[in-house]
């Protein structure tokens, strides 16, 4: 949505969305999921620009896949996206309650999660735009373990207030990004849990770490908060199990202060490791990732200036315990290719 929209535009969008939401209440969840999936398939077919972006991101992330696999995952990803926005986001408050959550949500591996929640120990939870990224915090809040989640307010204030009410229906606390730092700090000091969608592009000034074999700009704030307040980061996701409203909650990784204590560059290590965890989530269900997302939009300074990968960055990458020579070569290749493209564009 465009910023600074007129009151008329805001109201027309809001009323149209509420009308569609009301009409969908006349049908069952499964019927609505099929309808939303059909809308997503049409979007994939006729929106060439976004289809091309999704397929390009998928092909670069899975270079050994055939063109048919790439197209199939791109289509299914858009079907899933519309199912999330048109159905899941609206029925979640009605279906997920302290008495009914286990009909729709299965608890997978949650190592390190439940104990910290029960003991009310401060924790940072992160996930990505994969599966149902809001269901994780919503379910935990419904079980009596409220999480404070950081989110950017929508440009349409009417829709923003309506969806905010839906998000907070079971106790999930949503914090807007503007002026959020003091609230986040207070929450951790008081033993609270914070939630972040951590795969957003952080701009040219972000910290560039590996993500599917390419350098991706990531926010430094998550790692800095963890280091300052000595709290672990737990990476988890809610993965759709079939074509219905059924999910499994799982923890993919738990990054503790002991893990980064002896690292030569703790902030780089933390940021790279939680991006690796998000990559692992996506590999479990690539058709449930938001491939339209412009994750690699920003490029590191050396690429923008058409220079080789700095030795300092190579040393940082080599210091990561899980880094292999094959993966390092792939990252360097992509970075140098991007640098040549940027250099050619300037000339």
C-alpha cells in the first residue's frame, strides 16, 4: 500500500477487505483455503513481474533444481501466501484458544523453549517468512506465555488497527517498530520474551551474512540485544502439515551466550547462525516461503563499488564453524558476479 493515502482510499480499502472477510465467514475453512489457493494460482499466472522475481530467487537458492521444480514451488508459494492472508490470519483467533489449540497445532521438537517459557526466562524468538510466521507467537500466547512481537505498522491505519486487534486477541503483544528500543529493553530486563521476523532486508548498512549461498543484509539489533542482555536466541517456525489449517511448531536452533562467547566476531556469528536456521526452516518446506520477498535487494559496499570480496570478510566467513569450502566458494562467486554486474551498470 502507498504511504500517505487519502482518507477515501483508506476507507475504500478497509471496507473492501472487511466485506471479503465477512463473505468468507459463510463458508468453511477448507473451502476458503481452496478458494484462496485458486486466487494465488491466478496471481502467479498473470503477475509476470512477481512470478519472475519468485522464480529467480528460487533458482538461485536451489541451483540444482529443474525449471519445472522452480515453477512448481513458485506457484505453490503464492497459493500458500494467499491462504495465509485471506484465511489463516482471520480464523486463527477463532480456532486457536487454550481449549482447542491442539486440534490444529502439533508440538514438534521444542528443545529449550518450554523450559524457558515456564520459568519466565528472557528469550529472543526469531522466525522467517516461512510457514505461518504469526501462528508461533499467537499459539504460545494462547497457552499463557505471551510474547512481545515487533512489527511494522501498515500504511492504512484502518486496516492496521483491525488486524492489530486480531493479532492481539489471545494476548500476543505487538510492538510497532517506531520507537521500539526502550520497550524491547524493558521487556528483556523484566524476564519477557521477544519475537522477531528476522529475514527482512536491512538495507545497505546492514550486516551481510550468508543466506542460500549469497550475502544478505540483516539487522544487527537482534544480535546486539542478545549480547547486551546475555539472552539466548531460539529460531522456530510453524510449518503447515497438509492442505488444511494444521501446523507443527518446531525449534530449529537455540543460540546461547556460551555459543558466541569465544567467537572472534560474536555479532557476525549470531547473525549468520540465525540466518542459517531460517534457511533450514525453508528447506523443510520451500513452497511455504515468501519468495516474493526481496531478501537480497541490498548489496554490500564492495559489490556496489565493483571490488573483490575483502579479505576481512572472507576471514569472517571462514571462522563460521559450519562453513565448508564449497559454500565459501559459492558465496564468493555470487558476490564477485554481482560486483561485475554493478560495475557494468555504472559504466
